[in-house]
C-alpha cells in the first residue's frame, strides 16, 4: 500500500504511522513479525522507487509510441505528469543528484540530457 502521508483512517493518521514503520525498517528497528504482517497487507517499502519505476515505465511506453524520449514538459500519460517528472530527472542530473543507476536506465530508454543541444545539432 502506498498511503499518502496525511491520510486519516478512523481518526488516526495512518499515513504518518506507515511512514514511521518505513523509517523503523530502514533503521533495522522493525520486528520481523510486524514487517511480515505489513508486507502481507501490501505495504510498499520503497514508495519512492515504486513511484519512480511507474513513471519510468510510462516514459518507455511514450518512447515506443513516439519514437523518442523527449517528452514535452506539459505532457501527461495515464494522468501522470511524466513531462514534469523527466524535467526533474534532468535537473537532478545537472546538479549531480541523480543516482547513476537511474541515469543509466534513462539513457538506455533514449533520454537526451541536453535537449536544446540535440535539437540544434539535428537542424
């Protein structure tokens, strides 16, 4: 389950509680019993990585359909703003904050980091 941080269920902040459980797991403080129960309930431990993967798969779909990965900034795919997402990935790379493995996956999907240079050289 990927529950929003501010989600309230029966008067309790379930999102905040789940975030605490993720932090406990990350720090090695979550009991194996609770970890197993949460997994059986469908908890996604790496919510960020799942969201990243979901956007990446939408990018790949776009690339296969359009023949390139230069997604317009205002483009959405299945209601997800993958143009903005890709723009953030480019910004992270420019600031040296994009994980190398993610950078490689994007490059393998045909992402051009400097779109303006690519367009200039094509003309």
